[in-house]
C-alpha cells in the first residue's frame, strides 16, 4: 500500500509555514511541486558534469551526453513511445503544439479541427495555421459539463480533414476526452490527431501507442519536473516528413560550402527539432520526474487523487452559493475542481481569502481557456476558481480547503 505521507517528505517546500499555518498547495494543474530525486538529478549535472552534451568528447562532455540520452529513454518508457527518437525535448507543451501546428504538411484546403475547451496553446497555433495557409477550420463545441458528444466529432471529421487538435484532460473541467474513439474516427477519414496531454500525463497512465495518437504534447513542470521543459511525441513517420521549426547547431550532419553556396545536410529526429544548446539539466530532471512517478505507479496516483476529489466534489456540491464547473463524474475526471462562488465578486476574491486566511493556494482566472468561459457566459472579471490535487496532497489538505470555503461563504453571505 502506498505511503502518501512518506511521499510528502520528498517535497521540501511542503515544510514551509506561511502566515503561521502549514502550506496547502492546491495549484498543481498550473505547476506541480518538485521532489528531491528531481532536484538531486539536476544538481548532479551542475555539480559533477556541467558540460555540453553531444559536442565535447572529454569526460564531462561524455557524462553529460550519457545522462541526456538516458533521460530521453526514461521519458519514452513513461509514455510508451515505440522509439526514443519519437521523444522531442521542447521548452514546454506550448512549443510542442506550435511545432505541429506550423510544421506539419497538410493537403491544400484540408480542414483543421479544434475545440471550445482547448487551452489557448491547443487552439491558437491551429487557428493561426488556418489563417496563414487558407485552411478551413471547425470548432467542436464541448458540452456545458466539459464532456464531448461523439456524434459531434463524427459530423465534424470528414475525408477532407487534415489535422485535429484536442485536449485529453481539460484544465478547467478536468474532464477526460474519449481520445481513443476520436482517433479512430479521425484515422478512418485519413486525418491526424494532435493530443494535448499537459493535464493528462501527470495524473493518469499514458500510452501513446495504445491511444494511437499521431502527436502528444506534455508540460514537464506539471509532472514533478523542472520548468522550461516540455515534450513533443510524434510518430516517427510524421516527424521525419515534417518541416523543421528552427535551424542551427546540432541539427546538421554536414554543412558544405562549394562555389559560394552553403548546403546543409540535416539530421533526422530528434536532432531535427532540437536546434542549439539544450537544457541538459532540464532534460535530466524530466527523466528523473518520469522515473519518480513510474516508481510510485500512475494507477496508484490516479486512484489517490480520485479518492480526494470524490470528497471535495460532494462537499462543494452541497455548499450553498457554490457552482461546480464541469462534470462530477470522477471516473472521467482528473483531480481538480473548478467552481464559482456567487456571493463574491470574482474568483480572485476566493483565491485571496483562502491564501490569506488559510494558506490554501488555488488558481483563479480563466486558466487560458477563454472560449469555454465565454461559452458558459462567465465574464472575464469574474473567472473561476480551481483547486487541483496531486500525489502529495492528503485528506488534511482537503479538510483545510473545505474549512476555508465554508468560512468564505459565511463571511460573504
């Protein structure tokens, strides 16, 4: 049986006392905390072999290269990629989504599809690609509880569809999309699927081969890893055929100069998409994070979060003046609860009260998902509050959060 209290000991920041109260961190959907094994792996790079990987042949360079390569393998195993070369290091999930949005070759006039539930990073690169190259674009509207009707996908996807960008788990509603079914519909029509796994990957077992997605994007900072690191997964054949995103050092096998002409010979993936000096410490930290989560078990993490969420949702639903955004079905939901309190002016007031009075840290605003808030008729000045849970949270955190919510409602009613 997993000892969740012991796991909390891996996260040094949780020992902090703020305003005389223990820190209760419920903003992991924005940024997860970092465990000691990740910090130690990154520090080892900086302290023991802080050199360029893949360039210098001296001892420190060799050690950096080995650690960098090993990290890619760890992440490939985490998401069950068929080949390590299908894992591309990026700065974040946003860059991964932009690479696909801008570099994937599409038939002229083919349709691009995205949804009203996307994070801005999951929709805007594809909206702009459609503008740039004259592709028609269609928006599949999520239902008001954050779920999708498969009939809407069947109507939208046709044989003229080239590319689909869809969020696997919403950072607002927490709802998990029926990716396998969407992919099957898409592939039957010859379309490719870009899956935004930034919220899904930290909380659920991720198997890109089983999902059969063409692309997947991940934010490492949401899964116990360092900031400034993301991952683009792509099937080998797609990565090979795509245009390059950046050009420069580490992308070439040779650059000839003959008769006044410079002629480059470019490397295949992953180097094709990793131009310039890389974030070696970040990649090493990403590999350590993937290994750390797998050591605990993604199924165990999923069950733990749902056990906390089930209590939170039940209590919030029973509270006067609180409205839950999204489904309350925890079987199709990642560990977060987004809500509105109608007795306060805005979600920022909720977050401020919880932070100042209880040292409970939640997110407030639009969570970079403006279209869905517009769809629900939620004004920009109001926004929504979001409490998100992770492997280091306990029932004590839940009880403190709920205590704070009751106090807020009593004070504002």
